[in-house]
C-alpha cells in the first residue's frame, strides 16, 4: 500500500467523510482515490470558476478551499500547495454525520500528510 493510499485512508477515518481523492489542479488527473468520490470529477472546474469569480470581485491571494453543499452532503475541495502545479484534495462529507468545521480541520491536517 502506498503512502498516498495510507494518507487518503486516514482521511476516511474522520467521522462523516465517505471518500477522498487527490487530483492535479490543472489537468484533473487523479493520483489516488478511496471511497465515494462521485463529484470530485468536477472539482477542478468548480475550483477554477471560484478562483476566476473571486479575482473578478477583487479578492487577492490563492484559493484555499471550495465547499459545495447539497441537501445530503458537502463536496470539499482544498488546495494543496507544492512545487509545481498545485494539487486538490477532494472529499465527500455526509452532512448528517459530521460538523463541517471539524471535517475541514481534519482534512487540512491530512492534506499536509499527503506530500510526505
């Protein structure tokens, strides 16, 4: 089992997180995924739209995260900085089983572990 699989598996241990994927932010190429990652296919496009709209609105700095909420779940996308193109950590979070603040905190911690 690769260290990426271990890191993604650790993310799934957070209550309510049903799936996690690591994607290239530019190409959308998946480096690894575990669990239910339906919706992560659109994460790069959603992040690009958010980034563009925020800059048009005058926001400065890099995009850190995007959260899309439906009636039953959140699709969380966090940017993972690195040398070269950034990566996106995408996770599917069950709204009824977790607090989004705790899930974001845990995902940010797991994002740091992905590049070790």
